[in-house]
C-alpha cells in the first residue's frame, strides 16, 4: 500500500529505512586460519530484495559456510 501511495519505492536502499543494513557484509570465504573474509556488497540492499528474499541472507541450517562463520565469530544461530 505504501508503494501504491508513492510513500516508498522498492528500489530504495533499505538502509534508509533500517540504518543497520548499511553495515551488512558479504561472506567471500575463509582465510587459512579459518577466519571469515568479508567484503561490502556490490550494491545496496533494497526493499525489493528484502520482500523477495533475495538480499543474500542465509541460515546455518542450509549453508555450511554460515555455520562455519558463526563458529568462527561466536555469532548465535537462529535456533539459539
């Protein structure tokens, strides 16, 4: 409804609405000591990405690399 009313656009960077999303990083892999290698995203996460589940977020139950990241950084999983 907000899109139809012209109050939001789906291509708007989501960080304008949720500032913490500006700090999102992309997991590229792990270095020789098992520490994650991160980089900034190539383009901002948009509201469309969030609504269509294409922003790149993942869960450890589907992606072993995410489980490895969580173990290396002490980040809790979705089931904790």
